[in-house]
């Protein structure tokens, strides 16, 4: 398969992924950043196709600046999804300064040929020092943003269940880890091969094709997750990462910003809903829905839970579901029900999440707990 054929295949794949993701029903607002990233990659691949197909176009934008945009876009997408950090902060513009710099520099070198290989430095009128700086900073950018993304994923694990269910939290963490690792590898391999080819003086391999294949892999993973785990890209968030206020963006849980009586009142309303209305039996219950029911902002609930009960929302919610399951498990009228049917009736939405959560809370599997509970009940008769 020729290089140009690979470019065409990945371009069509990226275009299809962009259109499909853009038209996804109930798409979360932060997913638009992923749409922008893949659309930008599509444009980048199109430029590569034009450079290969039309020699005159090879002099357009010889210092490809796209590499300096993928890291910032990945970071903003990750933070908006996992940590609910708004995108419109003016500080975020600073992330794109390297892109703006090299884009401007490319305009100055439009009459120079685009370099596909590091060895081609000697065949261009562009300063070798400038080309080396470009290549070095390209990889440094990817390396730094990969580390920052990984750090943000680890930070998000601490309170992601304030925003999403246990099952969706696991899928989101897995998705962003996969995306970050793929981004890192797709730029690290060609960088190492480029260095080796310079040392060996072998000018036969176009390392940029690996980056293109990497984009194709990201597109494939995106479509796969859209089919298998669409909740990774969908949501009913009432707070848009573009519009989230600074005060709500980061709540100080250690030192409450709200009076104690307000926090206590919030917990009182929350417990009333759980005990009397049993809203936890709804497997799709979200923090936003609860906030609407008790008439307070969602960050008031998360702050109240942290300060008063030292819990996040989904930990609080799943405690009720676990207790509901325990009550049903020892109730004779549910003897004919299977364990998983009792779990679903208690508000859990999947077998895997129920098993994980139950083991986390009790240190036992559901089967072990039910057997011991029934044996204890029979011994008391």
C-alpha cells in the first residue's frame, strides 16, 4: 500500500468520525472539543495529501504547526469532561502561543518546500537551526502535554463521581488514558525513528506516516466507543464547560464557602428525598436531577456532602442502593429473585458496576454476602 493511499484512507476515516461525532444525539458540550481536534486532524491530513499530489502546494506552510494544537486541545477536552473546568478562561489562550508562533513562522517560509523527512534539512533553504528547533519543540510539546493530561486524569479520579456514575466514571478514565497514551506513542515512535535514520544516514522512510496512522487509530477508537460506550460522549449536563462560573468551577471543600446551616439544610433535604421518595432506585439518577428536585445549585450539594458527611455524591447514592439490596436479599418475599435482579431493582444499572461497588463497600461478593446473611437469618429462627 502506497503512502498516499494511507493518507486518503485516514482522511476519509477522520472525516467520517468528525461528521458522526458532531451529529451524535445528546452529545455532551465538552465532546465538541474532541470534534474540533479530529476535524483539525482531518485538515492536517488533507494538507499532506495536497503536498504529495501537487508539487506547488508543497511550499504552503512548510513548518506544520498542527502538532502544537493537538496537546492543548486534548488537555482542554480532558479537563472540561473530567474536572468540569471551563474552556473560556483567558489563561487557556496561553496554551496556543506555540501554535500561533509556528503558524506565523510558516507564513514567512511559504516559498520553501515542506520537509517530510529530517534528512531533508540539507535540501531546503530554511535554516537548519530553525528546523531543528521546530522538531525539538514539537516533541517537547507532545511530551509535556502527555504528562499534564496524565496528571489531570489522576486528579480527576479523586472527585469524578461528583459528576458521573461509578460505571461512567470508569469508562471516562479508561477513555482518556487510552487517548493520552495513543497521542504520546504516535509522536514518540516517529521521533525515535527520525533520530535513528539521521544517525544511520538512511533516507528511505517517511516517519510522518506513523503520525497519520496514529490519527486513524484515534478515529477508530472514537467510533468503537461511540458504538460500545456512547455515554463517554453523551450527557445531560446542565452546566456547560464554556459557561461555568469561576465560583462554581472549584469549590473549597476543606474550608466551606457556605454557612453551616445552609449545608445542614441541604443534607436534610437530600436525605428526605432518599428516605421518603427513594429516588436512588432510578438507575439514571444524576446530580443535576437531584439539584433540581431540592432547588439548589449542584455545587452546593457536592460541598455539603464533602463538608458534612465527607462523601461524594455517588458514594452517598450507592450507600442507599447497597442498603436497599441488603434489605431485599434477606426478605423472604424476594427469595425467588436472582441476585442481579435484586441489584437492578435496588437502582444499579449493570452487573459489573454492582459487583465492583458491593465489594468496595462490604469487602465481600454479593453471593458471599447473601449466603452468609441467609445462614444467619436461619440460625436465629
